[in-house]
């Protein structure tokens, strides 16, 4: 509500009147209280003087001889108001109340009377007329009372006694409270009138402004046929006239800029590269959708464009590129993607640099291909280097004279033959993988029973498991559905996966192999309790030559292409290979193959090795 200027006017009027009334009321009440108390003080002094003057006994030099007369005078002759209490105190060795309007305090020491202020007694004994208003609760008595101690001196100047008078202030504060109530009511009435009058005054001021605001709102929606009625020549009227002039000029300018703006926006929005323009203050002037997505740009961070760019690389900050003559390029990584960022300045008609334009080109795929090419060459070189080095060294040894030793020659030639086979397998795997990637591999698909093929592969590999004293448990469902698959391809998938389980499972380990029908698919599970695969390596296990532990994997043999080939074969047969693994717990490989036909069967064959 208070966002409206009308209510702000009313609030200002309200606060002004409220503050004025509060200040006036405070001074009135404060002065009224002071005047009342001053009048009571004067009245008490006058009353005490008249008491002394009206009683001849109080004018004597020694009140002790006239104690009874003073008491009688207090009871019968001295006039005391209903809100006053009088104590006549004799100044002897111990001080004594010899007369009072309160009977039960007569003959007592005033220091023992709760209604008498001891501090005032001390001041009066020094010859000073003293007065005070104790706190509302004084010595256990709840009241607002004015106390006055008046010393009476003889002709020699000695203090004969003390006239101690108290005056109840209840009527004074009742009058003050009533005055507060009246002022409060008057303030409330004044505030109500202020709100009513302020509303009409504020409306007369804000109505033309509201009209301009509504017309401006319509213009913001694209409706520029808006003109306000000018009814005065004051500041508000001049605002209306300037608004009408602005509307007319704006229509002309928009018509001229619309076409150019459309051309530029279309160019930027449909660019495949990200484009962002930043002024010299670091504020984003323009950013196309691609750059907004790259840098997460929205309305909240449009003023910190230079910071967004600097986070990518300090070399891209305005301060740095200014030192580099405003032009250059930088390769950075953003959200896992690689971008080549080119930058150049834009200038005004005077040739002054107004800011920088950044063009962000996504080169992730090119960079990945380049990295893969380099890695592939390095891996192939490394894989070929080892057997070549071995063949070279043994050949040189044979040529150096080892041919004369038959047993040594036979051993060396065997090693050379094995290393040659290793290179041959590597080349064959690479050629096969290349053909599959370029869809040049021809598959001889036929209806095959995956359970029977699994059984055949298991028999071929169980010797390796026996060498490591591993236990293989098989659970192959009889009458498994047949699949449309290349027989040799399926054998290669199963052989690679089961061989890996045997290879990466320690001695005395366990491997479980299952094959069963599931809905319209055949599922093959190979589970082991081997060394497992770290989580960070799971996304790359199907890459060529990728090994989790490269040194250990090469010692165990293999080309590092088995899983990559298996993945390609499965993809070409619309099948799926899924791997779940945990380090030092084990690995599960799940192969899902679409069934060519569905056969029923509930019998299982269990075998343990």
C-alpha cells in the first residue's frame, strides 16, 4: 500500500501532525505537572509559615515546656487539609515527635517512622528547608506524596524544632492523567482529519501522475498511441506535455530501429557459437541464447559480465585483454566442454573502445577426437613396442651365437612366435573394431541358443579357472529362448567377459554364471568377487585400450580391446551390456539379448566346478 505516492503523502501528513501533537502534548503535560508541583510547594511553605505564626507556643525558644499545648493546638486549632499530614519534631538529643495529625507516631523518634524521610531530617537539622517527592513505593508505602522539612530557629539562631509536612499528590497526577487523555483524544481527532484532508490533497497530485503511469505502461506493452490530458501549466502539466512529445518522437525512432534490430537479433540468436558483448564497466550488453546457456546468464548477474568471463580464465578479463591490444583468443573448459574464445573490441564513431565482443566456439568434439587420436596412437605404439622389442632382443641374441645351443634356440623361437601371435591378435582386433565402427563387418545371424553357447564357452575357459583354483557356479536355464545373433560374435562376447572375470578374480575366488528368460529377453549374468572397478573408471571401460590398472593389466595379457569389441557386437545386435562393480567386492556383468521367440521351460541345470 505504501508503495503508492498517494499513501506516502498521507503518511507524511500523518507523521507531521502526530509529531507536532506529541511534542506539544509533551510540553503541555510536563509544564502542567511542574506548575502544579510548584504551586503545591509554595502552598506548603505558606501553610507551614502560617502554622508557626498562628501558634505562640511554636515561637518559644524551648518547645519542651509546651509539649501538651502544642499537641492540643495541633488537634484543635491548626487547620490541616485532608490530603496533608503534619509532624512537629522537637530538636532534643534523640529527636521526638511532640505533635502530629497521626496519633500513633506521637512521642516516637522520627527516624523510626516510615512516613518521614530521614534525608530531609538531616538537611533540616543543618538549617536548610528541604523537600522531595520519594519514589512511589517508599518504605513499603505506595503513594505519591510531597515531603517538606522546615527548621524553626530561636532568637539565638539555634534550631528549636522541625515542622515536617506531607502533601498527597494524587489529585495532581489525576489532573495530569486527565489532561493526557484529553490530549490523546484531540490527537486522534486531528490525525483522522489529517488523513481525510491528506487523501484529497494527495489524490489531486497523484491522479495526473497515475494517468501518465498507466499510459507509460501501455507503451511498454507496445501500444504507442498514448497521450495524456494536460489540465494545468504547473510542473505536473509540464510533465504531461513532455510525455506527449516523447511519445511522438519515440514512435518515429522505433519505426527506424525496428528493422535494424530485427536483423541483428536474428543473426545473433541463430548463431551456433556463443556471442556476448560487455562494456568497459563489465556489464553485459548483449548475449545470445548459446552464450547464456554456457555462462548461466540471467537478469541477476547481468551486471557482472566481466567476473563471469574472468572466472573462465584470468587472461579473458578486461584488464588483461586491454594489455593485449584488445584482441586474441583463449581455449577454456566449461562444464566439461572445450571452447575456443575469440575476443575483439567494438568502437564508437570516435574510434574509442566501448567494450569487448567474445565469440565462444564449441570445439569439444574436435578436441576429443584429437585426444583420442593421440591416445590411440600412443596405445597402439606401446602395445606394438613391447612384442617388437622382445622379438628384436631375442633375434639379436640368436644371431649373436645362441643358435649353437639347441635348447636355448628352441626357447627363444617359441617366445618370438608367441610375441608374433600377440601382435597378430592386436592387428586383427584393431581391424575388426575398425570394420565394426564403419559398419563394414558382415554378421551371419541365425537362430542360436545362448545357453548352449554359454555352456561351450564355459567348458573352454574352465581350465584357466582350475589353474587359479577358482570355483565357477553355473545356472543355465534349460529351454532358453533362441536369439537372432551371429554365433561367433556371441561366443566372442561371452569369452571376453568370462575371461575377464577369471583374470581379475584372485586365487580361490568364486564366479557365478546364470542364463535365464526374462519377459521378451534373455539375460546372462556373470558375477565374481574379484578386484572390482573404481567408480571413476566405470564410464571409460568400453574405450579402446583403456585399462583400470595399465601396468597390471598388461602383465595379465590381452590387448585392451575385448570390451570395446564386445560392446560393438552387442550394439549391432540390438543387445545391451551393463556393468556394476565395487572395488575389492566384485563385478557383475549383465547381458540382455532380445529373444527371437518365446519358449516355456522351468527346469534348471546346476553345475559347480
